[in-house]
């Protein structure tokens, strides 16, 4: 634990330096939730509309905000004032909320320690560096402002329990996670199949007993979370807030996934067909908004609904589910769950770019298993972090995000190279004897050229686009980031799929 605490301590020092940096509207969102949960009765939490920042996280996170509101009110009562606290960002509020995120990261520390504690010394340190020094987490949580480290820590705890064969504890921890942030339910199919086949086994009586035990434990978690709202007749309102399918298929900044290519192809086809004389009806709805029942924004390609994206996610996930059903081995569970979240990111509805953390953080542990996994993670980690750059759009944060990614890339390069050298001579000989010389390098020519392309994308957005276009086509730099990063993300998804199909 001392090693993990040292890595966490260094990260905390960096987080303290980031306290005065830019914060997004999510800062006011969470401040408002502190005020809402402490000022209003529970029955009104999910129906209050006094602010645009309505509560749209599950009840356990609302209880977490209520818990934080007690020390917040002691430090500065205005923080939790529903009216006077609106858009309140005094130094006391900024410091409290920043420190609350850093303190909640203790859960990430615990999850990282439990997952990595049985690894050999160097691999353990590499895992701590990748998990606790993640630049993506620093950008999203400690500048932009969210609590992803806390939530991902619970995911890592759940995975550590499953890896140890403590399936009941793993299932309970995952249920807690879903009741904190429902978007993590993308991993539920893998959890269900794995626990059904690994935990609920034995004779019929034993299997049935374990199934009922797991169901009762998970049901108890959901009862604690949602029971009070069911009692007050608020369940439909809670579900309406949690699943607003009236939103567009994409977020305002397109997450770098499969749908980026679909949207761009539709735009190109509409432009070409219009030039050829075809009558193309302009869509009435946008990709990023709209109400339930609005027409889809696609002009040429088939329309896409939430149900279609759900089916695509399950279809993409099916090889993993089949593997988990046929051979539910604990050693593969982290890879399977990470792949499930990758599928949700690549093919899901209204995906946020920040959701890449759901699979890049667990894959940091997988990266310590083999040099091939480390090579894959090196590219994925850089691409996923760069895709978050548009979150920090103010000039004064530009050097910060560039420096964080640069330092991370250098440390990751050194760590993975030392990891390869730390293997036994037999392992090195086995690896070097197979494949091309490019496969035995941390980054081959293909990957190097792709990563160099990120410099071109950034150069275009920062210098060339303003020079050639001025204020025209302001969406183009962001679209270029989405499309280019989506290529790297698609490669990562395909690479993970291949590894899952090939693993015994």
C-alpha cells in the first residue's frame, strides 16, 4: 500500500496545483446538486427545475452529494444555498469542490492497490503510474471537473473482487457503481453472463441458491438507492431524468467513435447528390439535440434510433459474452469488461468523449500483462487523452494539457520499455521470434505515422485554420479531431476484439 500511496501523493500534489485552473459548467452542476439535495426534500430532487442543471445521476450519487453538503455548509453556507448560491464560484467554493474530488480519489487508490498488489514489483509500479497518474483523469476531473476517479475506483474494486473469486462482493460493488452512475451499466451484460456461469455453478440446488443470493444482494442495493423514490411515487420522474432519449445521437463535441464516420459520410453523400441534381431534404433535427419524436438528422443514410445503437452494442459485445459463457475465467474479466465499455463507447447513443475513461483505466492493468497489450495501450492512451483536449478551450490551460500529455507519453514510453527489459530472457526470446520487427517495437512505423498525424491535426486547429478561414467554418477543427481520433479508437476496438477471440 505504501507504493500506491506514494504515487497517489505525487498525483495529489499536481491536483493541488490545478485548483485555480479553468472549470466547466459541470462545476456549477455539482455545486447546484449540493444545494438541491441539502435544501429540498428527497421527493423533489428529481422534479426540481429551478436550474438548468437538473439532477440526472442515480440516487446513490445524490446521497453522495448530500453527504458532501454537510462540510460544505460549515465552510461556506452560500455553497449550499439554492438561490443565493447560483453560479457561485468564490475561492472557498472552488477549494472545497476541488478538494472533494481529490479526496474521493482515495477510492481509486484503493481499487488500484487491490488490483495491482499481486503483480511483480515493476509491473505493479507501472500499473500505479498508468492508473494514478492518468492525464485524462487529471484533465476531466481536476480541471474540467467531475468525479470519475471515485467512480472508476469502485469499478476497479469490483474487478479486483472478481479476480480473487469473490463474486458476490464483485456483484455488489458493481450494483453500487450502477446506482452511482447508470452509464456504467454498459458492462452489465458481461457481469451477468460471467457471474451466472462462474458464481452460479454446481448442482441445481447450489446454483439456484447462489443465484438467489446474488439477486437478493444486488436487489438490496437497488432497493436502498431507489426505494425512497418509489415510496414517494417518483420512479417515473427518476427514470425520465436518467434516460433522456430525446437528446441527439451525438454530444455537442462528437465523441470519436463509429458514428463520426456515419455522420460525415451522410454529409458527403448529401453534398454530392445535391451537386448531381438530386433533391435532398434538409434534416429538421440536429445530431446533438432534439425532442422525442423529432425526425432524425440524417439526410441520405438510414435513420438511427436508440434501439438500433443498443442492438449494435450488444452485437459488438457478443464475442466477449460467448467467451464469458463458455469459459468464465477470472483472469480475463478485466479485458472483457474493458471491451464491453469500448463497445458502448464506439456504438452507443449520445456518447460523451469522457466515457473513454471507462475502458482506458481498466486497460491500464491489462497493459502490464504482455508487451503486446502495452503497445496497444501506449497508442490508445495518447489518442484518448488527445481527444479530450477540446474540453479545455481557454488559452491559459493550453500549455497545461499539452504538458500533461507530453509527460505522460514520455513516462509511459520509458516504463513500457523497461517493462519489456524486465521480462525473463525466455519471454523475450519467445516474443522476438514471432512476427515482424515492427511488432517487436513499442511503436512501429504505422503507429508512429498515425501519432505524428495528431501534430498535424493540432497544427491545423491552432494555426492553419484561423489563418486560412478566419472565423468561417468554426466546426471544422473539432470535426477533424473527432474523425482522426475515431480512427485510433476503431483500431483499438478491433484490436481488443481480436485479442478476445484469440484468447484461450
